[in-house]
C-alpha cells in the first residue's frame, strides 16, 4: 500500500482530531488577525477572496477596507459604474477580477433578489467564482465542512503527504483536493481551514520551512520539504516593448480607453496605431519602465507627441487635475505622475509586485 492510500486508510476521526488539536492551539496563539476573519458576511468574504487571488495579504488589506467603505454590500456594488469599480480596484491589477465581482453583484441583486447562494454548485454559476472561491465562501461565511486548496494550503498538504505529483497537473490537483478533504472534520472547517492557511503563510513557507516550530511536525511525511511542491516547468517569460504617446495641452492629457489587457481603463495612447508614431525628432523615450504581467515582461516607453491627433471614441482629453477619478493601470499612472511631475495620484494601497497594475 503506498503512502497516500495508507494515510487515507488511517484518517479516522480520532487521528484527524489528534492532527487538528495542536494546529488549532497554534492558530489561537499565532494566527493572523485579518479583517475578513472578523465577519461572516458572504459579500465581504467574497470581496477578500477575489482580491487575494494573485495578490499578497499586506497589499489587499487597505484595498479591502476602502472597498467595503465605498461598496458595503452587493446592492451598492451592483449600482456602481464600471468606471468607479475599476478606479477602486486601481493598483491591485488583474482587473478581470473587479469586472467579475461587479458582474456577480449584479447577478445576485437582479437574479437572486440580493441573496448570495449557500450552495457551492449555485455559487459556481456566478461570474469569476471557481471551485476554490466557492469553497472558501462556503467555509468562511457558512462554516460548511469543505476543504480549500490555495497556494498556502497546497504547499502544506504536499509536504504533509510528501506528494511528488506536479500540483498544477490534473492528477496533482485531484490528489491535493482529496488530501485536503481527508483531514477535514465535520464541525470546525472555518477555523481549521484558516489554521492550515496560516501555517502555510507563517511556518511552512516556500523556500525555508520552519519545521522546528511546526505544530504538526510529527504528522509530516516530507523527506525534503524545500523541494515541494513540484510544478510542471513554467512557460518562458516573453519580453515586450510597448510604445505610448504623452500628449498634453492646456491642462489636459489625451488618454485612450483600453479594449485589451486593461479593458475599460484609460491608458496613454498606443503608438503605431491609427498613424500615431513617434516623430523622427522624438525617437528617444521621455520615460521608460519595466513591469511584469503573467508570463510577460513588458517595457513601457513613452514618447512626447503633438496634439494634432483627433479624439475618437476610444480617446478623450482629461483634465489633469481630475485624473484622481479616472481608472488608470499602475504602469501608466506611474508614467503620467512622473512626466507631469505631480505627487502620486490617490490610491488605497501599495501596488503588488506580481500584478500588471
Ligand atoms: S514539518 Fe515542515 S514541511 Fe512539514 S508541514 Fe511542518 S513546516 Fe511544513
């Protein structure tokens, strides 16, 4: 019998309790005091889960607080314009999350009379809610006895079970969810799942797990935890150069509404489109920066340009002093604030280094 089958066979309620007891004791003493842990409101928990995808906790906290102040419930978010939603998300990056959260709020208000479903199956019918998010809300808002597998719990579980399958493969993911379920008890999923996440965030960390202080060390099967989890080889990073125009006149700046990566947000007009090209005398960029997004490393180059361009449906002049209310992705916002020499435009938090702004 292999290790995985053996563990499944011995996961009796007594053994689960023996595993959970020191973990929960550790959580009471060292667990993180996170704002979304102080509520059972499915809306607030859903907001935190959307924000935490791809983004670190410290970055999310100020955005979460500000978001709940501006949009305290599904109804207020459903009423908001896309412009206001993207502006509130500005700096968190991966804006599809904001659009999906907005669409979910509208669906809850208009199709479900404002009531968020308790059923995982129903939750997964809402925009942007996959298995992990549905399980997280079911566990943290409704205390349903369901496992969760995200970056922190995945790392802990692969090490506890010495799982050598790639966790980004179908077989690896399936096994992880099975392991997560095998350690769950019926009554305290909310606390237990929080404990497993915090263990991954604070002790069972990526490169240097602190096994010496780990509350579940005696249950751990990892032979060489630093090498876990195993992942398939990552796609190579692609380098891009993106050229944009800096066009200002009479206290206004020309921006274009993106229909691609930053759909709905306002960016410096792309060059090489619609005849916009850097003139021969302006070949040297005024501003250059590098930013990552998914598997890309993009170099943003901004060139001064004349104001002869015609404003079309995608392009508009904005008063520079009103830019605070305009959703602009961080790489472009940094270029604009730098080139205009104005203090950093308002934003609730610090941009996450992994995000595309
Ligand atoms: S003993 Fe080490 S590898 Fe195992 S769960 Fe604890 S911190 Fe992680």
